[in-house]
C-alpha cells in the first residue's frame, strides 16, 4: 500500500478552511536545502505508521474531519498513492495533495480520475533556478509540466514558494514573481523557510 513516514492526526493549516488529518509519505527525489521533513527523503526509510491505523482513525472521525492531506516527502513517488486516495474517498472524505510535481504522469492520472479535490503546489523557483533549489538536475521540466496539468485541470489549488535566502536571493524572488505573472498564475503564496 502506501508508506507513511509521519502523521498529523489533526491539522487546521494543511488544507485552507478544512479540518484534516495529514499523512506524510516516505520518499522524495529532490534535495531542497530548506526541507522541513528531511527524515522522509529516503524512499527506503522505515514506514513509521501503518496505513490501517490511519484508515481506522478516519472511520472513527467520520463527521468530524473534512478530509485527508497527502504530503511528504513527495507523495507522487509512491505507486500506492492512488489506491490510498480511493480508499479515503470511499470512506467519505475529501482528498488533498501537497506536491512539487516531480512525477507528472502519475499526477495526470490522479487528476484525470478525479481523485484530488485540492492541491498545494510547491513552485520552487523560476525555471532557470530550479536545479539550484532542488539540488537535482533536470527538476524544472517535470515540475512545470505538472503545473500546466494542474492549471488545465480546474482543480482548486494554491501555489506556494518557500523562500530560503541562501537559495533564492531578492533577484531570484523577483524573477519568479515575473515568471508567475507571465504564466497568469494567481493564488500564489510566499513562505519563509523555517530552520530545521
């Protein structure tokens, strides 16, 4: 099934306006310097929460919780993400996803199947600076493809960028702002990197 590296049983901030439980999926292909969940980076890292424990929690919280947020790490890394989302839907909950868009084909499948109600999409930088932020060569192309898929899908979303001055100086922030404006991307939020 899905590998859960962490779990917040109750969250009011991971899906704006919703009361949710947040599942932190194990594994990420990128190495952003400001990552606030470094323990989740290794896809072979131990799963610390059994998925059955999460679904049991959901059964007991029907009528109290609005949904489940799949966060990470990078949830799209996991082949079991779609089945887990289907199970959440079958239990009567909404589904949200936090992603950087590293796996556009898998993302397209989720969008096409209508499994996601809301997406928090991390825009790391303007295209030319992506690799510097993610620490991974060629990271811009899949992320930008995923961003296009999201915008074309009509799924509710929020674009957000974490600003770490060591990776994005004032010029890079301005370039990203200009690039987003050129794309017609609204609903963008800037957030300051928090030290781990």
